[in-house]
C-alpha cells in the first residue's frame, strides 16, 4: 500500500526555505570584493540563454543564486564548463562583467577556504 501522502500520485516535499540572514555568504562577499559590479545582476537569465556552454551545464544565474544562499557544493560543476568566451557579457543589461566574475570564482573555488 502506498504511503498516505502518496495516494494522489504526488507528495509534498519538505520546505526548502532558507534564512538568508543565516546563510554562509562569505564566498559571495569575497567575490563581490573582487568584482563589485556583480551586485547589479537582476537574474534576468540573458547570460544563460546566450551561453556558449549552456548545453554543458554552465548556468551563471543559478550559480549566482547558490552563491547568495551559501550553497557552494554545486558551484564547481556549474562553472567548470565556462570557456570564458565573454559572449554573455555582451548581452547583460546591467553590464556585469560575467567573464571576470566566473574567472575569479573559478580561482576562488580552487583556493583553500
Ligand atoms: S545577463 Fe546580467 S543581469 Fe541578467 S542574469 Fe546574467 S549577469 Fe544577471
Ligand atoms: S563566458 Fe562562460 S558563461 Fe559567458 S557565454 Fe562564455 S561560456 Fe557562457
């Protein structure tokens, strides 16, 4: 017999709500120190839509979100495919130097914390 919360063919998962005031955003703040213009990102997704390595899993918008939330475990796999081609930087409406942000993030992910 199916569990009670599965009888409708779906189940309610636990909340993924996090308290941003308590999230460890130290890596995000270090990155902002190196590239302050990064703070202007409005999560529009244009960089993701035009990314040369999008099919390989590069996702700058998601990486930014995870950085803010202090969830760093997936950052390396999300940014490793980046070729540093700079195409995303050409379409960013907020003139974020995405290539420089990713370049610095790649370096920081390989530095000891
Ligand atoms: S294109 Fe610019 S503003 Fe839009 S999500 Fe990417 S970095 Fe942020
Ligand atoms: S610099 Fe990286 S994130 Fe930007 S378009 Fe090129 S591969 Fe994608």
